[in-house]
C-alpha cells in the first residue's frame, strides 16, 4: 500500500482527499491530515518482498496455521517422508521458544530454520525475511512456514506466502471456524487432522466443521486426514502437487498469487457498497 | 495479543507522516477498524499510551471508528449486514459473498500542530 499513487482511494473515502478534505481544519484550529494507510503496510511491504524472492527462485511457500498441538509438525514429517524425493522441501519453524520442531524436521533430512519469537504470538514478514537468509531458496521447490500455534494473531500478518493452510484437529471441537472466523476465513485449505481419533470421539463431526467454514463465505476445500495412520494423506499430497504445478505456471506467466484473504484487496473496495 | 505489535506499526507510520508534514506535535490519531481485521480496538486503546510514550504523539488522543461488516452476494448481488462468523448473504443465504466493509485496519487521519506556524 502506498499513499502516493492513490491506490487507497475508494468511493467511501474519496471525499477526504478532495479539496477541503485532506487538510481540513479542526475546531481546535489544528490541522487534520488524511493518511488512509493500512496499519500493517510496513509488514505487507516486506511480505511482498519475500514473495518476490520465492517467485524468483520458483519456490511455492505455504503458511501452516493452527492452535498449538493440532499436528503441524507431525504433518510436515509425514509430508517430507512421502514427498521428499519428489520435491525439495524446506521449513521455517515459528515457536516462542526451543529448537525442538526444527530439530524434528531436520531429522527427516530437510533444511529447517527455527525462529524463536520470545513472547511474540505470531510470525511477521520481517522475521521470515531474516530466516530466509539462512536458506538457499535456489535449492527448494516448496517452503513450509510453520507459524506459531495460535488461532488468532497469525491471521493478521502476511508473510509473503502463496497459500494458507489451517489445521483443525478433531480433539478441538468442530465449531472452531465459528469461534475463530478471522483465522479460518484466511484458509485456502482446511485440514481436519488426527482423524484416527474420530473413533473414540463422539462430539466431532467433520461435516459440521465444514458447515461452519462455509458460513465464513469460504469455498476452501476441506480434507480430513491422519498423519499418524496415513489415512487420506494422499488428498493433501495431491493438493500440494496441484499447487506446485500452479506455481510453476504462474512463474512462467510472470504472475504471483496471495492467500485467499488479501487485506489490501479488500481495502480497494472498502465501503464501495456502503 | 498482537495489538502491541500493531500499535508499534501504527506509531512508525505516525512518525513518518509527522515528519513529512513537518509537525511539531501530533494531537490526535484516527483509525478505522472492521470486525474482520482481527484486532481488538480496546486492546489497541490500552496499548496506545505505551507505544506513543516519549514520542511526537505522546498524549495524542486515539480515536477508533468501528466499521460495519457488510457483504456483497455474488449470486443475487445484494449488499447485506453480516457477522464475523456468519458471512452469508442476508437476502438469499448464499455463502458466495465478499466483504465490502469490515476488513479495515487503517490509519485514517492525524491531527497535528505544525512547526513554527499557527495552524
């Protein structure tokens, strides 16, 4: 976003920058200056920079988001085991503390960079950019960014990824999309994980989770799987293969893609119907 | 609790605009925030005195305009009110909708005093 080319100007706010608007005097005699800039524009700028890096090296970047303990790292381990020969995979791990997850992933034979955020509840584009300096993107086809386990804050920060994948484990409750709408509506794919436990749970219905997701105006596909038993992992792998092909095609055409929810895109039509 | 990070990003922008406008002091900051921004206005208000302390906007009033959540239906074309976890068309019930208001996380305007001038 910028305040020079006018890309923030919409039908709803145009009056602010027309004569008398931008530098209107307030009653106190002070000057009111219209800005109309996204609060996270510095982050978004860095995210766009990261995305350029990924595209230049032909890397597909996937942001994995979920609550803590939903099985992000286990899914990555199973994915590397199965697709490690098909794709060159790299991982950026985000946690408040410890190198544990990066160590788990490295054991599977792929490069992994651990970001420890200290107290921060999410990754941001600057942290990811710094981590990218430790990875050779030219040696990768797919980069997974495992975000901090948190169903709230990571949704607000673009990292430069191409796709958002949100995990919902069956031990969490099938109404999570209704409880955390900002996170789940940002998903390009929702994975219902730990399906092997469905047999002993009587209160989680995958179709109900999908029902709540549809109420968020989301058309994202839903895949129910188990990284432990391997149940339905092929559907997830097929989605990844399709995305990898789509990324190759985009690069060949000089295009890129952002995750389903694009704050800037939304701003471009903010208030147009109000 | 990413509101402090958001508030610090806001502060960075306030400083840049204040420099550009050659402001001596920023006395008011107005934001627009929608229910889908994922930011809790009250937490931003709580974080603001900390983020603004000691800078050009110390003591400035932070005003937050809460934006309505409205969706446009891609099926029937109607614009209707919605809730964060129910973004269906209020007219025909379709889930093929797009928000037209409610995702804002915007620095709308600043009120400021300029260097050496009576504003």
